[in-house]
């Protein structure tokens, strides 16, 4: 099915059948992809960072757009404006380019996630639209950087939501 035909199909279903539940936006979500990465253990030290970790490669013959990031921690994380962690979903250009941040979430009080309760998902706080494309053959990475003296990031699951671009 060509992109033109797929777009026409989405518009017909969204406009005729699903108009009362969100129209084409609701239909778009039917084809969303969720990619999860499990952080197996708590950080040993507050300053421990996680380098860019490739979690997925786009196997499709079309690009995808990074739409959302959620993190569900196995334990609590106390927010702090100086000593915090930034969890990032990053993309590359499928040509050995360096990964760039698409979505970030900082464990800060101000303009961040605030405290993170155990087993409660928190969503990203910053989106860099120019970096949100995962091209054909491109990769998705997860990284955790630390600021100040950092904070222990708990074991948990990072989930990134992608949609066909």
C-alpha cells in the first residue's frame, strides 16, 4: 500500500467511522509502536550515568516519529533542581551519525518530573522535534546523564512511543 493510499484510508476511517472518538488522530494510534528498554538494576552511585544504549533499529521501509517517552521506576526518586538525572530517547541518522536527543525527562522539581513514585509512569518533559525522526535503518537509543552530584536512578522500564511519519 502506498503512502497516498494509506493516508486516504486513514482519512476515510477517521472521518466516517471514528469521528466521535478522535477521527484520524485515533486511527493513527492504531499503528503506533511501543519500544521498551528495561533498566535491570538501580545505579550503584548517584553519579553513575548510562551511555547511549541502542534499543531498537527501524526495520520498516518508512521513517517513524518519536512521540512520547515514559519511565516507570521500581523505586522512588526524589526530585532536586541541582542534583538530578536526565533520561533521554535519542535517534541517529542511519549513517553512523552521533545520537541526538529527541525526548528528555529530568528528575528536577522545576520544569521536570518532580518526585517519581515507585511503579508510577512519568512522561517526558522536553521534546526536540528536529531530532524526532527515526529514518529507515535508523536507531533508537536510551541514555541517562547526571547533573551536579546526580541521583540514583532506579531499575525500571523506559517506553518510547513511535508513529509512522
